[in-house]
């Protein structure tokens, strides 16, 4: 009798979370139902949305490292974060934690650029275009002239996230993301795909894709790819 192959447990991804209270709706990285594999969370104290987005997470690196080490001790196989602007910490986190780190959705941009036909480029939709600096782009490996659009001109989304609102109008937030994406494509007709910087934008990725007719990549698409390498699927052996 042939012994069956024991399937190893699925690798867990650890998420370094900002210190927030706003709703984590399905599709948001902070909602575990956004993934079909184990996810473990660690909140980084004092890492408010404003401090991370507008103040570039100044003074918070050690707190992120401490939280990451805790997740590694709990057995996660890789680490990500809940803010795309934490691309600034990519090199420091991977050096300190000793496991693969995917700090930012922005890391997808160079790869998506390689997928597109001549004359087309990847664009970025961010929670705050003024806050997305060359330093963030450099840290993620993005070209500095990557087309960028932001939701800061909208009615709800940027304000609700940065103000850490206990409640917000999801339909209005969706409309903000759609309009910002349309504006981005209108200003930059060469955009052939969009990467969503903000991890809170992922719930609206399908809406943005439908509105623009373009492929849209988010932190959810990135972490799904990331985890697939941490725990490759085992396929049945062919019949003999």
C-alpha cells in the first residue's frame, strides 16, 4: 500500500498594520476574509495614517521591526504592510526580519510595466499624490516619471482614511476611486494598467477596472502572488 503524501500547512502571511479604527471592509488588507490563506496581524503602535502618509513614518522604523519580529516568532513565512507608502522601509524590514518582505503594492509597478505593449505604461493611483515622493518610488523600483493620480481631490476616501474616521460612506469612497482613476487616464492616455498604492483601495479594484477598461493591480493581487511562492500548490501525481 502506497503511503499518502502529507500536505504541509499553508504558509501564513504577516501584516504590519497601521494603528487605525476605520472600517476594514472585504477586500481591505485588514479584513482576513480578503484572502483564502492564513493571515496574521500585528498593529504598530503610534503608526497613524497621517504619521505614515504625511510624515513619511518618521521615527517608526523600530516599531515596525519589533512588530515584524513578533509575527516571525508566531510562524509567518513572509511579511507585508497595510500602507503602500511604507516602501520606504522595504530594505530595512527585509534585513531585520530574515523572511521575504513585500512592503508595498508599488513594488508591482516595474513588473506591470514589463507586461505592457510598446507605448503603454503602468500608472499609480494613490491616497495622496503630494505624499508620494521620489523616495517612495525609488524604494519600490518605480521610474520617477511614472504617471500618478490621487484621490485627495475627492469627497470622502482620502479624508476618511487620513482622519481615521470610525465610519465612512463606502459608495462615495468607491466613486472617489473611480473618478481619480478616470482623471489619471485622461491626463495620461499612455496608461495601460493601474497599480493601487493604498491598501484600502483594493475593495474598489474591480470598479476601477470596469470604469477604465484597464487591468488593475492592488495589494490583494500582490499578496496573493507573494503567498503563492511561500506555499506552492501541490498537484496530484499523474496516473501511471
